[in-house]
């Protein structure tokens, strides 16, 4: 029996927008991942899927709880080399909130950052690595930081660093909610 992408079910959504504890009724955001060497790659740059389903040797599905943040990296090539570079930092949502539809992601997500082209993707990747070097999982970084990077990319302004102090402020604000 062949596994299909819809094998990961999406039950009714919870009320909160933060990552929930895994339960049988948690709605999952499903992300299609592909790896065809030298031609096409759709992979996760960071994020903590709660489930993964291998469809075959080149395709799999990763599932995320509502509120979880993750980065999807897409790279395509043709006969002359890389033809498309895309990095998206996304936040899984619930069916009760507005979501953006993106090919390969079901039911949809909130887009925190969109980097298109080699210049933008190469500018964001070191920022992700710098966050990890601070001992912070990039999936735990403040959503406002990813939005700020996206705005700075669009305006072609210098990209700010994510600092431990910025992270501490974000964490303290979350505990007050």
C-alpha cells in the first residue's frame, strides 16, 4: 500500500496560536519536502516537525503543530545552474485564522519572511546560523524579528542581528501573556 500525503490528518483546530502539546485532535500543517539531487530541493532549514512521513526515496511530509515556526528552503536548477532560490520563514496556523496558501503546504501558513533569489537567501542564511550560534533554536526566535528581516530585505537595508537581549525580551513578553 502506497502512502499518500493526506495520511497525516488534520482534526479540528485548538484555540491558541502557540505550539500545542501533541494530541490526537491537534490540527497539523503539512509540508511537502522533496530531494532530487542537482535538480530540485525543498527542505527544512529549521523547525521541529511533530511527525514525518516518508512517501518514497525522494519525497516526505513533515507536520507541524499550530504556532510552530519553521523555515522552508527551495532550490531549483536547470541546464545552466540554479534557477530559483527561495527561503520562507513560516508559522503554522489554525483553520480559524487567515492563512496564506503556498504550494506544497496544507492547509496554509502565516508568512513571516520571504527571501527570493540568491542575494536575499544568501543574506538570510548567515542570520539563521548566527541565531543558532547563540544557543537559540531559530524556531524559537521572535516572529517580529523574521518580519523585520523581510521588511529590510524588501527595502534593501542592512539586516539587523538577533541578540540574546532581544530574545530575552521576547521570552519575557511570552510569559506575561
